């Protein structure tokens, strides 16, 4: 059984690398009130596994950011909420099935 976290960002949400203690770094995503944290697991290979994860996350976040910006520029404010998001859902299903 997996855990799925859904974030619908609000103004002020962001991401940062923090160092809570000397020699320790964490990726913190969210806001001051709500966040999730990526830490390096304390095991052999943990640093490289975390590096690969962070690189994958960065690439996916960049792609998602570009898509959001494109949608923002191309969507008309006069179109209905349902039309805008049903197109996004269709795209997600198509991508998942590819």
C-alpha cells in the first residue's frame, strides 16, 4: 500500500534546500505551515539514490512548470472551469497510457 500526497500550491509555497545541522541537507517543499521533506537515507548508497531521485524530481518539475505556464498563456479566462480541467485530465490519461 502506498502513500499519495497531493499538493495544490498556494501563494507562498516553494522549495528550498536547508541545513538543519552541520553536514546535513534536506529538500523542503511547501510552506511554513505544511511541507514535505526529502532526506538522505542513512544507508550505503543512500546519497546516490537520493541524488538520482532529486535529479528526476527536478526534470519532472521543470516539465510540469513549462506545461503550467503554457496552459496559463493559452487558456481563455472566458472558458468554463470544466472545459479547462477536462482537457488536462484527458492529457494525463493519454500520457499514462503511453
